[in-house]
C-alpha cells in the first residue's frame, strides 16, 4: 500500500516537473479567406468564410504514427481530442455570436508535428470610417487569441493569410485592395486573476477593401445633382408664387433624400460626403428662396431688381461648381 502511494507521488512529481508542462508552444498559423460577404454598414458587421490552419510540435509521442502521418476527420478528430490529444483552442475576439465549424481535421506526423485544420464561418465586427462614403475604403479585421494559454505558454510563430481572388472579384459592392496583412501582438487582461495581468498572444488579420460607388453614383449622387440643377429653374420662371412653390417642392425632395441616407449608415459623430452634398442642397435651395423673396420685396417698393435674377442664373451654377470642387478636395484629404 505504502509502496503504491510512493510510486503515485513519484509519478506526480515527474509529471509536475515535466518540461512539457511549462514549455512555450510555438503555433504556426495560416488563415485562408474564401469570401467576405453580407457587409452591413449600419451594424458595421460582415460575414467571413475561411479556413484556419494551426500547427505545432508536440513532445508527447503517445499519438505519433510509426511512419508518415495519420489523418483524423470530424468525429474521429473530436474523439482523439477527447482522449487527450492537446489541441489549443483559439477564439476570434471580434466575432459576434458563435463561430460555426463545418469540417475539421487533425494530422499527426511521425516527427511529432501536429496540424489542426477547420473551415469556419462567422459574423465579425470592427469600427468603420464613413467620412468618404460612398468612396470609402474599409479594413475588415479578424483578431484571434488562444482561449486558455498565456503568452508564456503559447505564442504565435509564423502567420500567413491569403484571400481567394476569384471569390472576392464577384463581390457586388467591395473590391479587395492590396495584400492582406497578418500582425502579431499581445493583449493584457485584468479579469482573469485578481491584481495580476494576464498576457495573451494575439494575431490580427487586416484586409483592405474599396467600396464600389456605382450604385450610389447612379441612385443618389446623380439624382441629387439633377435636383439641385433643376432648383435653379426658378430664375427662368415668371411669377413669385410659381418660383416659391417650385423651390419648396425641391426642398421637400432633398428632405426625402435625407431620410434615405439615414437608412444607409449608423448614427455618426461626423458628416459623410453624401450628407455634405445634402447640406449643400439645403443651402442652395434656401438661398434661391431668399433671392426670390428679396426680389419680390424690392419690386413692391419700386426699386430696380431687373439685374438680380439674370445674375443668379450665372452665380448659382458657378458657386455650385466651386463648392463641389472644394467638397471633393476636402473629401480626398480625410
């Protein structure tokens, strides 16, 4: 009995002092993005479908094949992990809800190299900048960390990310720009241990994308520009009431466009390009109304007003072109 207890204690000491327990695993990571879709500008979310591949050297020879490599898929892979094969759990920090895993596999080589591969889908979120909307570019981000192991126990080795060009060329609204970036860093957490900071390795994947503005050019910017140009027709219309009625009709049309833009974007602490165009429309139509009223008042007082309306036919289009040039210039500097 005593001998058995002594052997158990010795075995526990051997396990406790094992270098593998305190070894820092170096995990090489590869992420392949099949497609980015379902981009929601209001909620600032997007869906990602891709493959996650992680590999590391496992010192425990228990599951090594005699030669070559052994492949375990789905149920068999889960059974192997349930029996004790160590596979680190990674989580995406900026995912909303649960990551869906369609298929997974574990490959164990005779030299102790273990490779874990899964296909995943998830809804992600990140902060977006809409100042240049609809000529904006956004960065789709995936942030990944180990769930349980701190940086002293597990760190990322090589990190690689690829985006399948053929899939993303079919995106209706976004065009992938440049090469995706993979950046390694660390993050600190206070909630895991009292008065102690926990340091975790982090892998941040960044994918630059440019919005295709065609839809907004034809469905919003062009009609709004035509409305502004049509509002200047009051300078060719005779009669105070007809001019005033036309201007107020144009003002209500621009108000309708304001409601339309509010459904495209979240509430922002800054104005976008489209919103600045709407504001310019308000100012232009309001200025035309003021000119019409001014001419009416001066005409009733018998003062000369013949020169005002003809000059406005030139001044308003000129100011519009100048304002558009300034607006485009300011937008490109943001």
